[in-house]
C-alpha cells in the first residue's frame, strides 16, 4: 500500500511526523526484540517495553529484563525533527502486532507522539488500511528504562570470540532443551533442571557445549569459524535463554559470539544487520 493511502486512512495523527519502515522487516525484528521482555518476577526487574531510538536512517529497537538484552536495527524513512528522540512500545502490544506480519501491506507508518520533545506515551502504527494505537500513558510516568550503553560490553573488548551460522548452533540448543524437559528424571537431575545450565567450552580450534544429565556428561561439538582464544575459556549459561534469542533468526544468518574478560561477564551475539543480543552467565557455585 502506498504511503499516501496509509495517511488518508488515518485522521487522528500528525501526517507530517510519520516514520516509514518495511512492514515485514520491522515486525520480524520487533518480534525478536520483544521476546526479551520478561514475565513478572519477584527477584528481578520486570521491564515490559521495547525501547526505540531514532537515528537519521534507522530505528534501534532494544529490550532487556536485566538478564538478557536484545537489540536490532531497522532501516527507516525519518523526518529530521524526530532524529535523536526515543519512544517505547508496550511489550504485549509489540508481540500481538508482529504475529501476522503479512497482513499490513509493504509499508508501516509509525507515529509516536511527543510533548516538548518528550515521549507522550502514545504511538499509532498504520498498515493495511488500519490504525493500531498503543496508549501507555498511565505506565510511562513510573517507567524507568536502564542505561543500555552502560550494561552492554564494548565489542572491541572481547577476549574470546567465534563465528557461527544460526543453522549450526540452534539445532544443538533444541536437542539440549529436549533433554532438559525429558520426563522421568532422577531427583538429582531435577535439581539441575531448575537452572537449565549448560557450559560452553572454547579451546584451540574447538567450541562445544557440555551438559550433565545426572548420569553422564554430554558433549555437543559446534561447527564454528574464526575462533580467537588464549588457552581455554569456559562459561555457564541458561540454555533456554540462548535458544530464545536465536529462534526467530534466519537459519543462514551469520552470528559472532564475543566473551569478555572472564566467565562472570555477559556475552554478546552480533548479527549481520547490526543487531545485538546479550546473555548473562550463570554461576554454579
């Protein structure tokens, strides 16, 4: 659907302040980022919004639950007066909108509302002749989004890294998750299952995942390239968290895993389009 047709169908928004994106690309990335939004928890922050930063040519989408971070870039046509601003999209609204990305036509119009340069808490998204409104004014006033630049490691500080395609690592993660969920486990294994902890070992030219099922240790080699490591590096993490980060990506997408300083720092997964995921390690002692 042409931009002008979209605009003619909407009378409640400022037609001169629209951000236009490819519908399929935007909704795919929005869905990926929105999965990082956590369910309510008594022991960690529940940050229920996707945070959007506006640059000259891109929207930077990001979300975190304090344990993982997801970030993606989407090319966009952006009015100059909106560059540098930021807004929020409710996590549930984002997930519902991205369930059926093909019904909105080729182009989406995004209309965040600002007062004196500050996000008002209302955003309209227009596509397929329909307007979808996210009104989060009651929640925005008490919403404190974290400083994501502060919690994200600098990519050039990595001491260990390797490249891998999604199709090489994701099936391995799925296999391990099946083992984790297998019924009839021993009492000891059920205790391990609560954390779903997997170890990643990087040594010389080899990277592999290690998991204990309560009876024996299991190893899963990974087909990776461009390994950089000094000696041996091992880190523990939640296998379901990593599987969730990768499940909506293209099977052919190339990913770069980077690890920082020691096994207690978050590790990052960089995507071809500039997107970024962050996964926190799990301490086992």
